C-alpha cells in the first residue's frame, strides 16, 4: 500500500506580490479536490483530472476559463492525461472552447487514438456529450489586457498564472499525470505547446509522473517529461534529476519553467527555473501550498 498523494501546479512565472497568496491557495484547493477522490477510493487518473478541473474553473490560471489567447484573440486549448499503470494517454490540442478540456482528454483516455486536434477534436467532444461554450465565457478582462500587452511587445509570452497540472498516486501506488493550458499569450493560431504532447509536458509510467509548465517549446525540444521519467525509472535520484532536467531545458534549450514529479513511494517534488511556480499538495498525512 502507498500513501495516496496529489500534487498540483498553477503555472510557472512571476506572480505579483498581491496575488501570490491567492494563486497558492487555489492550488491547495485543487489538491484537496483530487485528494477527496483518492480518499473515496478513486484512481490516480481520476484524482489528477479532478484537481485539474478545479484549476480550469478558476480564472486566475491559464487553462479553461481565464486561458491565454492566440494573437488574433481566440481560445485554443491543449490538455492531456496519462495513466502510468496502463500507459494510456488522452490528449487534445487546438481544441475550440470547452469549459473543461481535461475532461475531454479524459474521455479519450481509453480510445485507440492518443491525440486529437483542432475542429475535429471539438466535434469528437460534442459527439461524446461535451457541450461547447461561447468563447466569451472563457475570456476574462484580465486576459484581454494581457493579450494587448503581448501584442504591444510583439511576441508570444508566458504569463504568471500559467498552465496547470497535477500528478497523483493512489493507494495501489499507481501514478497519473494531467496538464491543461491555453498556451502562450499571443501565440500563433495552430500553435501546440508541450502540455498535450506525451513525453514533453505530460508523462506517467509505473515509476514516475510528471507535469511541466513554462516555455513549451523548450520542453518539446528536450522531450522533457519522458526523459525525466526514464532517468528516474533507471535509478536516478528523483529530486536531483528534476532539477537537472529543468536546468538542461534552460541552458541547452533556452526555456524557463517548472515541473512536479511523483514516484510510487516518495514525497511530492517540485522545482522551477522561473521566478516561481504556484503549487499545492494533499495527502492524508499533510497538505500545503507555496509559490
Ligand atoms: N507550457 C505551456 C505551453 O507552452 O503551451
């Protein structure tokens, strides 16, 4: 038997002082929601998805409501969930507006397809009972203001209150990872980040579960999550390897960010090379949050 655990992140970046407490507390609430699933006998996958849903519903984070926009002002959602016990993956990219993209990815988890993208992903979601929402339901005034800033600067960028993710471990020691994002603010239409790409921003196997946040292109190019999980599976020290891979993404692939990592027995691990990363965790033994 393992100690069940849920660890979440609310995105890498520099959250202004007056909002730090709010970002960290939101992560704790999400971890508790995942923990309630585990306490009721739910699986690691169900717990990770439940935690991410809470963060998608909270407009301070860049996922679901409050997500970043393309440079032409549209919603384009990426999300993935991976079951470390079965290696099943469900992922959606460039998804049109749905309230909880992680729920769509979850519905895809046991299907033969791993990743659906674009309008067809939206049609698949509708055919499987998900209701699309009007784009305006997901777009907040704060997000419109941040898009205007990004356009003034002339480049897509991450913003504090970024990508969200969760890793979970159930009593059987099974692991899962889930990640959801609107991507970079002012991104090119059609751009897909690391979050829905298995092995880049999201990965889970028997030995490790990883969710990343930050400059997606560096995590894509460094195949971040899978290489981290493989190294842990091969016996590397999880905390040291997490830090080493993030430094590699920064120094060799020119991207800043953070990640969370769980193993079948170990503590909740988190690290970042960005200015901060809001996070929260829950287990029957303790809970907490930080940034
Ligand atoms: N890390 C999220 C993204 O770059 O889309």
